């Protein structure tokens, strides 16, 4: 469904949508926390990621070009995982980061399923 208004379109959301929204909210919340905590250039990068997750959630909630949101969300979220791996010494993986990465992997799976379902 593609819409151009900005009213909530909650009736068209499935449980799969809500799982994706929850996963994006978890990752966005963690990035918001890290952005405030870290500050500087890396903090700004975390806040940009927060904005990306928030905008994706908002677009899905209002039904704005959902298929495009799913399509763009996969590489956006995958890029978060790649950048995390490139900038961190792993293992060990701290618990907060493990929750974030699990939420992101789940989000990618959900986005791929939604994209396939709406194909």
C-alpha cells in the first residue's frame, strides 16, 4: 500500500509489521543512548542511525511507500552490522551490543519477509 497522507494506518499492520517495528525501536533506542553517551563524531553517527530507524518506523506506521521502506531498510540495517563489526573488537560482545545486533538481524529477516510478501 502506498499513501501520501500522514495519518496512522494501523489497521493494515500485521503481527510481522509489529515485530519489525519493535526490532527497529530497540535498535534505534540503543543507538540513541550510545549517541548521547559517546558524543562527538561517533555520537553523531549513532544519532543519524537513530533517525533512520525512527523515520522507517514512522513511514511504516503511516503506510508511506512501505515496499520502498522495506527495500531500503535491509541495506541500512545490514550496514549497521558491518560498521559495528569494523569498528569493534569482537569477541567478546557486550550484552547491549548483542541485543542490538540480534534486533537488527531480526529486523532484516522481517523486512525481507515483508518485501517478499508484497512482491
